[in-house]
């Protein structure tokens, strides 16, 4: 009865089983993995929400790429404030970046085609690729004290798979590594895409959350590009408002490529029309208020990083470098069969602590990923428990 492409194994894995059992036993875990800003006491004042409604929202105007007022708000109130010139005509609004990815895969790929994606990174695209009936091939993002894109391996993969490759996806800053693209990396990737006639898709949802200065990094890919480029972002991260369900794609590159791409993309977008009118009209007010929220989040993330560095000093735990974003990665000792999932299970059972294993993101070795959005008092308590647990296990 059902399609083969939706024949997923949705049964709980051993981590999900363990957490459900923990909860059924009446125990509560301190959660260091929560990246939902609405669940960690990061809120706008009540008057902000009260002032968002616009009477123009009483009328419905179906537009494939969203209302022109909303698209112009992204161009003027978001990008222009950051020093980037963008035309509202090249902005496509969607309900989420996931929907934007799905539209772009439909635009660029036929069944069986390949898209090159970074690893490690957040596992968002797997199901979207299966629904689009395409293949994801990963290229390495390596770590040797800092994160870097292996552009030689990326170019080799493009050559090996030939005409089946249709696009390269970059996440900048990456989640969870928190690494930006450098200008040298972007230059190499852009040259590859231009010469091989590939599209470049860059997910920039965390670009407003730099934690440390970095002169070599690319703040945004938006602008004049040599290849067909699509830049994604949205309110979920930019304004810490995931419940408002609005994202955008900016098309960049040569006009002879952008024009037909937008013409085809408009048909795809017109097929869904998922956007709500009120949030589009509220975008200028949302962008104006978002800068204060971004400041709160950056301050909390830096406070938590300072707490983390102090807590793990002279301990078996170390931290990987991070440039931006809402997460950080801890390196733990691998002891026999005790891998990262093993550490998650042991911490849940022994100290009522929950984190994400690095294997969820394809991070090699033994790592945990924790959220820098965690309330500072809980973050400090969680680290105290984690360090004590690891030190005790290492002594045994």
C-alpha cells in the first residue's frame, strides 16, 4: 500500500528507549541538549507580540514567493542592515528552511542525482533526500584544532560522480561545529561549482551568532556570485522564533542562471503556498526586535562557554573550538566499549543528565554535543555532574 521510499524504521533506538524508561521511572533528567529558544527562558516582552498584528492580514493575496512587502523586508530590514544589497525580487519566502531545501532539490535534481553535503553536520537532509529520491554524498569537514572544509576531497567527489552531481550544500556556520567558511574555502567551492555547472546552496541560519572574531571567515555568501547560488535563513534562528514559521531563500549569481531558476521555483512554490500572511507583514517589527534577542543569546552562549572551560580544566574532558552558533562539542575519553552513546546512557542512568552523542552528527571519535542555550545555572550544574561522572569512570 505504501511507497518504498517511506519505509523508514521509526522504532525507538536504544537512546530513546533509555530516556522513555528513565521518565517512566519518575526521574527527571537535566537536559543539556535543548536548542529550542522558547523552552529556555529566552522570551520577548509581551508587548512585542501584541504589536505584531497588522489589519492588512485580513486579506489573502496568494503569491508564490510570498508578499512583496515581506520579501522587501528581508532585503531591506535584514540584509541591508548587515551591509548586503539584495533585491526583494530575488527573495523567496517559505515556511521553513526544510521546505526551502525541498523546493531546491525539486528544482535542481532528478531521481538518482547526487548532492554533496558536509560531514559532520546536522542530520536534516536525509529524509528530504529520500522523499526527493536523490542521493547524498558527504564531503569531509576536518578538525585539527580548528574546523576546515577539505575542498580537495570535495572536488574529487565531484569528478568521481560526474554529471549525476547537481549541487553542493554548505552550512555556514555549521551545526554543530560552529565553523564558518573561510574566504579561501568559498573561493575553491565557487570555482568548482562554476566549472562543473553545479548549484551552490548555503545555509546561513546561524550567521547572526558569532562568538569570537575571525578575519578569514565569510559573514554571508549573499552578493555577486560566479555560480548559481541559493542562500537560506529564517526566523527560527535569526529571531529565535521557531513558532512563527518563516524562512527565506536568496538567489544569487549570473542573471542568465537566476532568471530561469526563479521562474521554475515560482511554480514549485505556487504549488504549496504554505506561508501565513500575518508573519510576513510583521517582518519589519520582528527584525527590529531580533537584534536584542541575538545579543541575549550571544551573551548566554559566551557565559556558558566560560563556565564550561573552567569546569573541564584538568579533567578528562576537552572542548573543540567553536566560532559561532548555539552548540559546542565535548571530547570524552573512549574507554573500551564505552563510546559516545555509551556515555550518554551512563550519564542518564547515573547522574540524571541528558546530552546528544556526536555520532548523531557523524562526528568521528567519542564526543557529546551540548546546547549553549541552556540556562546558565542548569548548564553549570550539568557540567559539574558530567565532569564528576567521567572522572569517576576513568579512575575505575
